[in-house]
């Protein structure tokens, strides 16, 4: 269809996201809090947008956000069955790692899927993918945020 051809030309909504190893404990703690919230409630980032970093909240509020997610979903849904299988999600996870890992276990992929798989069918639906994208964007924003200065430190030039 023409919408699929159009989707192939549009860059992925997640193209700038990568997850090198987290080294700052404060950033890691924020990521863990976000992860725990999503584990408790798959759709919490939709029902409680205040949990999202400001930059991500603005991005997901844009009228184009859902359309971009759906374009991206269509590109990743290689077998065109309307859901992302564990193999398709594994490819996404490898892209997000950007060379930090070359192998994933089936268990790792299924654990990631379980964060967003609200109906527990073992795949990611179009609606579930929107929550997945919100999480990935939020986690990346938290990961890339500069760590706050430690107590007793000062910034030269301030």
C-alpha cells in the first residue's frame, strides 16, 4: 500500500536512541524507578504522563506522535501480521543497543515484551507499541540527562 511505502521512507521514531552502559548511579536509579512503574502498570506512561521527562512529554503530546509510532510499527512488522513477534522485538532491542551487545536470549526478549504486553499474548500489538516507544524515549532521556552536581561540588564559571 502507499502508506507502507511512505512509512519506509520516514526515519524511525527511535533512530536517535541508544543505550550504552549506564555508569551514573543516580541515572540508573531513575531508570529503575521508571522500569518498576511500567512493570506495575503497562500503560502508566499513557495514564500518568507527568512521569515522563519534559522533553518526552512534549514529544508524545504532538499530533504526529501516534502516526510516527504506527509508521515505525509497520516497518518493524516484517511479516505484516499486525503484531511484533519476539524475533521482530529482538531486532529492535539490538538496534537500541547499537553494538553494545550482539546476542540476546529468548528470555531477555520475552522479559522486555512482558513490560508492554498488556493482554499477555507474547507479542506487541500496535497499541502496546505506543507504550513501548514512550518508555524507550523516556529511558533514553533519563539516560542522557547530565547527572546533577554532587553535594559540595561547584561548577567553574557559574
